[in-house]
């Protein structure tokens, strides 16, 4: 995963400010590194099936209960729904996301949110949802939701026949904005490190990201945002509205405080966050828990 090379970082002017400048010597923190659908675990079934009982509830649960449930199920990767519930409790704006386990339920949840909506595959075995044909955006009515529900489950079945599917998650279309990525990983030298950059393909192609060591101060957050090469895009490039940087700073500060208070969390990936002139909203998120030591795993999990 993350391989910071401290010898290359020491001595940088930014380091004293607990802010690590992006430069070619720092490998990009690959917060998506867990996500390549490695050898698909055998769920014990050759056929696509909706998990029963559901391992995700729609009622928001507190962090410790979500973590306890994941531990009981021997999971370290939390689902999008669980991750967003946790981040929302930390005061971070996320699109409200609910699980549907039937086509009819997907339609009723969509109607309750109001159209347009987004449907996504929800499976602990599928982390790159779009790659699995598992994301359909801008669905405008019940018929489109039904077709998307079927399309998503069929592609998941084709690509990952053994994946256990919890259901299909439903969320409102977020108001458009500049796609940002924010994340956290734990570095063995620096402890928790936050990342900020432009999201979508830009993060993959340009690796235009900045890092900051937790706990962040507002000036660190402001510098991280100012550091990325593509920052012009945040400032109203070609007639677009400029994004509210103070809201992005707030989000980084909330993330910093949250990470500082929760050593159980190993990684956070919020990709993308839509940044607008009047706020910023997380539309996809994944939280990864710390691996337990053998002694810890042997202990019964408290819920
Ligand atoms: P993946 O698992 O492939 O990263 P995402 O949940 O990030 O899946 O969805 C893929 C893309 O779909 C996002 O980058 C974003 O552009 C779009 N998207 C996802 N959720 C929403 C939403 N609620 N509103 C608008 N666009 C969305
Ligand atoms: Mg994503």
C-alpha cells in the first residue's frame, strides 16, 4: 500500500507545517488499492443471490455497532451505505443512501427520495462498482429504476458469479460539482495522513494530490487545497462557479478530527466528493477497518 519514503520527505519546507508537498518522489497514496476485486472469495454459492439475512440495515447505526457487525462477519471493508452513515455522523455531508432488496423496493425508495436517482450494486465482494457495470445514474422514473435494477444485477452476475449481493443501493442524484477525492491512510512513520485532490480520471492520470498529517489545522487544510496543480478548476474555470474552499477545508478538518478519534479505522476513501459554490457532498465512500491481531480476532465481538 502506501510507501512513504521519509528520507525524501524530511527537509521539505512543507514538512514543518505538517504538510507534505506533492512531488514526484512521493508515491501516490493508492486509497483504491483494496479495490481491485482480487481473487473473488467463494461465498459458497455458484449462483447470484441476495444475501439473507440482510447484512445492512437502513436505520443508521452508531459507529461502534457498524464496526462490531463487520467484525462479526470478518470484514474490514465497510459498504458504501455503512461508510456514509459513519461519515454523516462525523458531520460530513453525504448523499443519503438506502438499500433496496427487490425491484419494487428500489422503486419505492426512489419515489421517497424524488427523481432523479442513482442505483448501485451493493456487495462486499465488489469494490469497483462501475467496473462491474454496477452504477446507473440519472434515473428519471420508475421504469428506468426497474431497468437499472435488472441491468445492474445481471452485470454483477455475469462478472462475479460468486459475489454475495446485499442488494442495490439507491440515492438521489447529487447536484453537480467539481469531482474531488479525499482520503485517509495510516503511514507507519507519520500516522494518519489525509489526501486531497481532483477526483475521477484526473486523480488516476495526473496523480495531482496533496497530503496533510493529522491533526490538521485550518491553515494546513487551506494549503493542501492550494497545493494541487489543477486548483484553477476550483476557482471557476471557464465560466463555472468557483467552489467554496472554506467548505472543503471544513470537510478536511472534520475528517481529521474523526480519524484522530477513531484508531479502529485504517483507511477512508471518499471518491468522488462533489464540490460546489455552496457546499460539498460525498457521493461515494469506503471505509476500511484495521486488521485485527490474532489475539483480538479470537476474542468474541461485543455489539
Ligand atoms: P465506483 O465504485 O465505481 O467508484 P461510484 O459510486 O464512485 O462508483 O460511482 C461512479 C460515478 O458515478 C461517480 O464518479 C460519479 O460521477 C457518479 N455518481 C455516483 N453517485 C452519484 C450521485 N449520487 N449523484 C451523481 N453522480 C453520482
Ligand atoms: Mg467511487
